[in-house]
């Protein structure tokens, strides 16, 4: 790799590599130390092509979710089987790995700006501004969708189609449009425990000893010639276990009891 070789967004790969190495080493104990990250599906990661892969996931914190995915994906590619033992897997990390994030979030302070260099594709949210929902939606910035297209052509992209860390919120149609337009391999991921482990931004540890989980599911089966935006949105909601009907299946009191049990469950390293 040339010292000043850049990716399609102009980021110097040498700097990006060292940023991932340093940030990964500093955050490793958040998932294997202070808390435990239970992983399922590493073999799926190893079976994927090097480009045009879109990961869709539910969302619990701004940064801790995607940092965990950087760990899990790189560990899986280095042969780890559903674990992130020995952080040496980050010595040669996957550099064509990107994630979609709100532009306003990535501009809030120095640390988010640094994390953005690791692979953020910043987009302007049309339905939300300054932490509040807006009644008058803005038009989609064509540069945002173009950047996602460029990232897919170069590698893998992580996105959170609900666009919020709140559970059981609707999946945004924009994700379905991107999938139907660019036809990537779509890999669903379901995470849990991050909201209980970290603050909302995912920068600070809120509670130790929490069992976190990440389930990587097989790619979605999509007939690009017949699939509609509406049917794909529903398929995504079920895949990331955020469809409204699932909330009815699991009573609120059961969910609350599960949260309490998980909060009390400790893991000895």
C-alpha cells in the first residue's frame, strides 16, 4: 500500500488503518472484558464477496454498535469463530468497510469527527433535525445516495434503516430504494445489550457485566424484478426483528423482565 494511497472519498488509507488499530485496541475490552459480546454467524461474514454488501441492523447507540461490528467483521475475516479473542485481527483491518451516519451526529465534537474518518458516510436526515422530528421533511440530498453507491462499489456498507436508536420505529423507505437501485447482497444483523452497556452515544460505559449479543443472519432473498419498496420495507423489519407485530407477540412486561434479568447477568472473563 502506498503511504498516501486514498479511498474513493479521499481518506488516506495508511491513516485510516492506524486509526482503526488504535481505536480497536482501546475499545476491545468494552466487548471482551468489561462486558461480553456473544456472536453468532461469523461464517456468513467469511462467505461474502469483497464489494457490494449492505449490512442492515437495528440500532441501540450512536457509535458502540458500529464499533462492535468493525471488531466482529475483522475477527471473522481472520478466522475467529464467533469470538473476538486476540485483538491482533485488527493489524490488517478491512479498509473498504463503511457505515452510514447522520451528518449532524458526526459533527458533534472532535471524537465523532475522528471516528468519521474510519469510514462514515454522512447523510442529512430528512425527517429529523437537532434531535427532534420535523413536520416538514427536507428533500433527499442526491450526494448522499451517490456516496452510498460509491461505498458499495468499493466495499461493504453498514446501515441502520430505522434511522434512530429507539426500538420498533419504522424502517425508512430510503434503505429499500437503495437496495432496489444498487442490488447489493443484504445481510441482516440483530444486536442487543448495547443500550444497557453504554450511554446513548455509545462513548461511555454505563454498566459493566452486561451480556451483549450480535446475530449475523443469512443474506435476504430478494427478487429485484418483482420486489416493491413496501414489501422490502416489511421484509427488512422482520429481518432485524423490529416489525410492529413482534412487539405485540412479546408483551411489554415480558420485555421489561428480560431487561432486568440481563442487567443482573454478570460474566466472568
